């Protein structure tokens, strides 16, 4: 299970997922957005923002009695990075929060397009959910 996280003050989708009965291994992933020729070489493992984010994520997961593995990846395209890591890690399900910029249907469509570009994705299907306090939009890709 891969949960995409970004905002330490908006973990509604993580809370909602953790309130469901499940014992899947949990990976909490954030994307460090870099554009152009920016490089993470020599950068700290976690930025201050990521440290704050993962501190909250670990606390939320502990409160629900769940272990979590934090993951930071660098990309200039968040949805592509999420799809690529889900593909490389062979996860069965991806959970994303509702985007402030895109409608959930657009999030799912972008994920599906990127998933389809990742080689032989016909052999590996993934469930994708966009969760909020009031929404649970699902797709199998």
C-alpha cells in the first residue's frame, strides 16, 4: 500500500484509510518537486518540511497501531512519480488525497496515463483511490 502525502496539515486521506480494517505494509511517500537542472546531490535526506511531514505521519500511524515506511522521491511531476514508485514497488493499492488544483477524476486519469507509460503495466494492475473526508473515488488500472 502506497499513500501519497504532501501537506502535514492535511492528512485526512491517511486518517480515513487507517480507520479501515487493513494490515497491508504501508509506505508513505512524498514527492520533492524539482525543476530544470536542480539536483538533490549533497542535499539532506529529509528537508525540514519533509521531517515535519513524516513526524506527523508516523504519529498518526502509531495512533492507529500501524507501522509505516517513509519514502521521498524527486521529480518534476508528482503524479508520474507516484505511479512510477507504485509500479517499481509492485504495490497493490495507491491512496492519494484530493488535489487542490485538479478534480479527482483528473487525478485518476493522469495516474492512469502515467501507469500505462511504465512498460508492461498490463501484467500488473493497481487499485487507486482518491480520499478525503467526504469522497472515496476508486479505480482499478
